[in-house]
């Protein structure tokens, strides 16, 4: 094989702040969903079996 071979670039430029911001967005989206689910289950209770 002659010529230049492409090199593998392992520099992904991943910063911890970007990962934390993505995690924070997921948590912030989960809080209203949990609150809405709690309200729905409060008003639409299943009959108690026991």
C-alpha cells in the first residue's frame, strides 16, 4: 500500500459541561412529567383490590 493512509482521530472534544447540561435538561423535563402523572393518578385512581 503506497500513499498516505488516513489516521484515526480520537479527539472528540467532549467537555464535561456539555454532558452535565444535557443531563440537567433531561432532569428538568422529567420533573413536570412526574408532577402531571401524579395529578392524573390522583384524579383517576384505580379501584383498590385489597
